[in-house]
């Protein structure tokens, strides 16, 4: 092999193993290190595997739609054959002879009538495309709620980290003060040990909050289907509205039952089943097909050239075929019976979908009300415990309170703060979910 050929072969091999398409696609996706909720939702809608799979289902339904429409058109097939025949012939010089023949042709058929089956099939496929689109919207709604939940969990973790960091700083300052007082002989070693234990507990809680944030980030990254090694963080909004006006339940339920994609999809399921019954009944009706064809043939003949044979043997045909079902081994009857079962099943699915949606909206309404009430109570509880803890801290500094009383008030303050943080984000999430049933986009 020449050197030039070797170079070309090596170049082709290395270019094949480099997988340029994959590397370019990967490199072209420049992902931000910090995400807000809107960016998370948009990225998930474009890249989530479940959504992309449903988009492929829609493309498949669109191909079925095109196929159904094409069934109204005539088909056209071309054919050609060549035959060879080797046989003994007593009169041949060598005792053998070879004969050949061939033919060519064009044939077409056109279904003129099939009991309305073809047009009904087109309507059914049109509805199937719409149903596939509603499946995508339903999955987008589901992933929106999952991502919002995961996003708010991280916000809870972040606020808990800030709060625990403040506790650690306060405990460090108190321990430093206690150590100086111990050296001065004004407090016992027991007091220093108690503040050391308090600091250790605060550091443990801070570490637990940081671990919770890391785990919740992994959960959100999995929903977004981002690489685990990718640097990832979220934007913390300036404010979270936890108290909002709650729309009355009847308004939300009526809107959801009329507009949610799962209901629309179930309604289409009933219509698709109805059309399936029409298609099954078309099996009882006759069908009419128009057929036509042209062709010619030739054979080996020393005295008759091929072109003359093609001209002389050229033939045309046209005809109608009427097919009337008389006895179909119960096939049509079974198809109709199963189509009716499909309709009943589709109606049950629609009823169940509406019932489930009504219960979900009512549950979301109750959660929104309860969460806001809990948030207001937690805010009030925090307000008073914070003030009591501030007073207890001042009294401890001047020696007006003992360490036991201080710890009691501190624990109450810590519990109140934890309840407040959780209640604030629970109220925000519950309100967003409830308004989402009303068609309101989720925003922070």
C-alpha cells in the first residue's frame, strides 16, 4: 500500500474515532453555574427525557396522520421480470437450448369507497396528534411541580444554613466570653463546658443543614438531568410571598376541569373511541376499488425483435372490484363489541380523571389555607420567642439569669425559628401549587 493511501486510511480512522458530532453537541451546551427557577423550568421542558420521549410519540402520531391521509390517494407499483429456461432439444446442434422471456408493467389501485372508514381514520389520527400534545403538556405540568418543590427545598436549606451560621457565631462569642470569665474566676468550669457543648451542637446542626442542601441539589439536578460533576447552585430570591389571597375553590375547580391537559386528553380519548366504533361498523359495508394497469412482454425469437414484441404485446386494463362482506367469521361483530368496550373504558377514564383532579384541587386549597395559617402562627411565635431570647441573653451577660433559664429560652427560640423557616416556604409552595391549577405560571 502506498504512503498516500496509508495516510488517507489513518485520517479516516482518527476522524471516525473522534466522534465530532458528539463533542460539538456537548461543548455547545454552555450551562450556567447559577440557576433561577424560570431557567430550571425552561431547561427541563427542553431536555427532560420523559418530555422528549413524549415529543417523539407526537412525531409518531403525526406520521400516522400523514399515512391515514395518504390512504385516500391511489397507489402505483412497477414490476419487471426476466425468466431463463435451459432444456434439451432433439433438433438442437448441441442437444441443449436456452430460452428467455420477460415482462414489465405498471399497476395502480384506488379505494373509492370503504364505508367511510378512511375519512373516519383521518379524524381519529387528527385527535391522536392532539392527545399526544396534551400528554406533553401534562408531563410539563408534573415536572414543573417537582422542580418547584425541589427548588424551594434548597431555599429552605439555604435559610437554615444562614440561621445556623448565626447561631454558631453567637455560640463562639458566648464561649469566648465564658472562657475569659472562667480565667478571671467569675464563673465555674461547668459554665464553659456548657457553652462548649452548645457550640458543638450548633456546628452539628450547621453541618446537617449543609448536607441537606447538597442532597436537595442532587435531587434538582436529577430532575434537570444534569451531570453530577457539574457545578450547580440556585438563585435565592429577595423575598418570598407566603401570604396571598386564596382564590375560592369553585373557581379553581371549574377552570381546572375545563382547561387542564389531563382532562382534555381524557375527553379526546372518548372521541377517539367513538371514531373507533365508526371504523368497526364500516366493516359491515361494501368496498369499491378501481384498478388499472399497463404492461408488455417479450420472448426470445430470432425472427421477432424485442422492440416489435413490446409494441405488439402492449396491453392496458382497467376495472372495478366490489367487495361485499357476507360472512367474516365474527370479525366485524367482535370489532364492534370491542369498540364499545373501549368507549366505556374511555368514559370511565374521563370520570376518574375529573374526580381525581377535583380532589387534588380541593387538597391544594386546604393545604394553601392551612399553610398560611401555620405561617402566620409561626411568625407570631418567632416574634415573641425572639424577644424573650434577646432579654434572656442580656440577663445572662449581666448575671441576672442562670445558664439553665438561658438554655430553655434559647431552645424555644431555635424551635420557633426552624418552624418559621419551614412554614414560610411551605406556605409559598402551597399557594403556588394551588394557583397553578388556575393556570397561573409558577414564579418566585
